[in-house]
C-alpha cells in the first residue's frame, strides 16, 4: 500500500473510532438532561411578598388500562416534594394516555383537591412553608404553560411547568409557578 493509501486508511479508522466513541453515550446524555431538569423542579410561591422555593420530586399520573373508562373519567395525579403533597385530577378529555402525550395539557387547568386516592392510598393535599407547621390545602389549580423533555419514566426528564394557585385551610391563597417531573403509572 502506498503512502496515500495508508493515510486514507488511517483517517478512515480514526473517523470510525470518533463516531463510535467520541460522542456522549445515550446514558450520559440522559443523566445530563435529567440533572439540568431536576434543578428546575419546584414550586415558587409568593408568601408575604417573598418568593418561597419548595423543591418537587415528581408528578405521578395514574392511567387507566380500560380505554373506555379513561375517556369518561379524570386521571388522578399526585405531586410530591419537600414539605408538599398535592392530589388532583386531569380532565378525561385531556388524558395523556400511555403514549405520554403531555402536550395535551398545555393551556389546560388541572384541579387540585383537598384529598383523594392514589393507587388506593388516601392522600391529603398539604404544605409546610418554611418556619410554619404543615397546613392543609383545601383546593387549587395548576395552569400548564409548557412541556419539555424527551426521556420518559421515573429516571427521565419530562417536565410540566406553569402557574399554580393553592387555597389553604386558614383562608389564604398562595400563587406562584411550578415545574415538575411528569411520570405516568398504570
């Protein structure tokens, strides 16, 4: 092989190696995407004129296996975070289904309830604000403005964000924003 052929072979081999190993692995890319998303998962509520940030873990949405039942009944969701737990419903017409069509929720209002069931377990909506005891949430709404992320599941990065309003048992209403990891179960 002449020197030109050897050079071409060398460049071809280097190109293959870079294609195979120089880029970020799928697992590394997923971990990086989740890491950057996790930092944004929180409630930011206006309390006595100041922004209070409460980290959120996930919004778990319970899906129905029976499609006919799903078309006629709301899906239940539970949001968990540091000192906060919310239970609520997604209207049947906005069900995200097993295809995880989260974009259906954009510009939709989700209902937060005082209590309900998730996987047959009783759940009460409540929040513990910094420096105060836990207080019951009697109702509220979440208005979804945006969906982002590509990776599904509890280790994914799918995120819903928007505005939130919470009515507390003591008569106060707290308003602010939310960004939460969205996960389906069913």
